[in-house]
C-alpha cells in the first residue's frame, strides 16, 4: 500500500470516529505507525514521530475556534512536515559550479538535463562537463540531452576526470552555471573517493549534489551518510519519486542522515524536477492542498442553508438537486475531500465544473413549472423539454444533459443508501447537521 493512501486512511478513520478520546488518538497513532513502517520509513523515526504526535494530541491545548478532530489532524500534518526537513531555496545566481555525484544508474545525467532547464528558466546559461570517463556512451547521452535542453557540453574522451575539470572549467567559462557530470560506481569505494577529491581540487564546486534514487528506499539514507563523510555534499537530489511507492522511505531516511534534500526528480523528462518543499510533499501525500483549509471548507459547505433545506426534504427533486450542485461548486476540490475521508472512487465528472454550466442548469430549472420540479417524471416528456429549453434560452441537449445528470445522481443516491455503514461513517466524518447524510450530499455531485 502506498504511504499516502495509508496516511489518508488512518486520518479518515480518526476523523470518522464517533468520539475523540485517548483511545481514538492511540488508535490513530498505531495506524500511522503501520502505514509508515510498511512504506519503508525508518522505524526509529516512525516511533519518534508518532510519540510526538501522541503527546501533542493528548496534551496540547487547542485553539477555541478549532474542533478537536481538525486540531489533531493538523498536528499530524505539521509533524510529518517537520520530519522531512527544511524546504530548499535554490541558488540562482551567476557563476556557480555544481558537481553531481552518486552511484551507477541513479539518474545523475538525466538530472543534469533537468537542472540545466531549471537554471535556464532563471535566465542562466548552462555548460556541462562530461566527466563520466568510465561509461562508454556517457558523452553521447549528454550530447543527446543537450539537443533537447540547450546547454553546451565539454567532452574529451582522452582526458582524466581531473583534466576534464581543469580544461572544462576554462572552456565553459562563458557559462553562468557549470555542471560536472561525474562517474558512478556500484558502491562507494576508495577509488571513487579519490576521483571525487581530484575533481574537487580542480573544479572547486560551489555546490555538490548527491543523487540517490527513491527506489533504494532506506538505503538512500545510508548512501547519503557515506558520501557525506567523504565529499562535501551540500544537498541530496532524490530521483524516480514517480516510480516506486517507497518515496517516503528514501526521503525520510535521507532526512534522518542529516542531509538536506534539495530537489526531487519525478520523471524521465527534463521538466520533471521539483525544488524540495516538505509542505508540498506532505500535501500531496495526504491528498489535500492544506488539510486545515479543507476541513473548514467541508464544514462551510455543509452549513449552507439552502443545502440544509434541500437535505431535509428527503427525496431528490430538481430544486434540491440544483441547491446541492451550488454547494458542491463552493466546496472546491471535492474529490480530494472525499479521498481524505476514505472514499477513493469519485469520478471527476461528478462536479459541475464551470460557472456557465451551472448558470445554464439554473436557467433550465427556473423555466420548469413547480410541478415539473417536484414530480420529476413530467420533464421526460419531449414537448415539455422543448418548452423549457426555449424558456431558458438553451439548447435541447442542455436540458437532456441536466435530466441525465439528475437521473444518475438519483440512482447513485439509492445505491449509496443501501450501504448503511458507509453512510453512517461518512455522515460522522463530515459533521453534517442532523437529518443530513452523505448520500444526499452526493446527489449534487453530478
Ligand atoms: P546515471 O548513471 O546516474 O547518470 O543515471 P542516468 O541519468 O543515466 O539514469 C538512469 C535511468 O534512470 C535512465 O533510464 C533514466 O531515464 C532513469 N531516470 C532518471 N531519473 C528518473 C526519474 O526521476 N524518474 C524516472 N522514472 N526515471 C528516471
Ligand atoms: Mg550518467
């Protein structure tokens, strides 16, 4: 199971509990531990983290305006962010010299193209020294990449790494940023340490990035420590964050090794590079831009009077359907709200995306007679549809679309009402007013 899903489920279970007490907090802590450990996060770190969460959740006084559930969810979020270290503020000044090191195949050369693009976006000219003297096709790989992302390559297969550093620095002196692509090894050894020392002496990098790949899991942290002891590593770049579910493992263990995560690579293309921000990373992990904001928005949307009225009427008709569509529109990224609560299969199309469409639907419902809005069979009649379309100033297709959406929503509601336990859970989670339940809320999503 991936880490994000595990954390979301743990939080969903907690926010859905009928009583928030010490038992519920301990249960949450246990669920988080399980999610983190099965995702390969360093065990020691997991226990430190969850101990802190438990202590804060049980002891810390919450702000009056916040309910207890949101308060504790916020603690979890904050502690996850804190554990991942600091956000990286990249240096985008001129006259930089960057050395990239790391073992075979971790993505050094690919990352160089990404960095080149990154610095170019900041208006800097980039030159690269092809310093991987051990891999036969290394120079060609760089040259290919330089056609995609325009950077200058300095290569000479006859030179040693040390000579390349020396001559390359001179040849690329016109560049704002010079990057040295060093050779890897299958493991850190003295030969590599010597080579790095030579390169350092000649190239005098202003930053040295160690590249590790996310699919290493916790080994990424071990590598970071080894390299740190032998080279002057200023930051770690974790690649292949797109590829495996173990991103959390690599990231956390690198943080534990007291190394600073600078960038993360999220794909093979030159654009797939992000400056590391723990905030952003955790947001993505738990599937919400900002948990606190999300919780607030859910509450606001469900407090809406028109929605509350529609809910209490029970059976879905065109008036309540419209009211709910309006509320859903206000609620924002509904899919994320639902995911946070443990419902993962909401199709995107369930939300009225544009204001125009909503306006159209409003006009259509406005052109129906009172009877047509309440007795929803009536509008299936073709001549009524034509009349309504004309009255609303819309196309007949628009009327039919609304009817189809309405019918799907009704069907979905009936399906959900069969699922008593889900409904109970969901109602609890959303803190819905009495008499309101999620199935009715979901009618509005089509
Ligand atoms: P190097 O030996 O460290 O220079 O590694 P390379 O740059 O040659 O990359 C090795 C392989 O990893 C290549 O197939 C790359 O396309 C792939 N790769 C590198 N970074 C990423 C990444 O962020 N995501 C994915 N999916 N693949 C990557
Ligand atoms: Mg390479």
